[in-house]
C-alpha cells in the first residue's frame, strides 16, 4: 500500500511539473514559475496540491486569457442567447422522426409518380 501511495505522489508531482512548465507566465498565480517548480520538487505532495489548488489560473471555457485583459474595466458585451432546449421526451422525438421519415417516403413516391406520368404521357403523344 505505501508503494501505491508513493506512485500516486510521483504521478501527481510529474503532472504538476509538466503543467507548470507548459503554462504561460500570465496563467501562474502568486509566485513565479521557478518558485512553483522548486516547491513541487522539494515538497512533492503538498507542493503539487498547492499548485493545482491556488497556483494555476483556470481560464473560462478553456480559453487562455491574459490577466490584463480580464482586469480591464470595459463593460462586458451582452451574453449570446442560449440555444433552444428540446423539452420533448425521447418517445416524442422518436415519433416525430418516424413522421418525418414517412413524409419523406411519401414525397419520394409523389416524385416517382410525377416522373412516371410525365414520361408515360410524353411517349403517348
């Protein structure tokens, strides 16, 4: 069991070190990147937990945003309207799909009959 705990601590430390190295300076909080590297190396468990808890900047929606852009006092643009939410049950959705399939089959049948009647009437005359 201690072996497993040691492996988990080492994996956490390696993950934290990779995250620190690959992160931009503007996304590191409270200390410079070099200080975070030293803390994680000297105190693997505590340093890694501190890094993921307070040291790294979590950007909104996965978009990396420099700190200066977020602190600007510009009024934010109005939020885009939310996409419509389908409130139908699964059974209702399946029934609607079945009706749509039936409609397309009928349209194909109508087109086929139109083509047949137009080719048949053209041959007669």
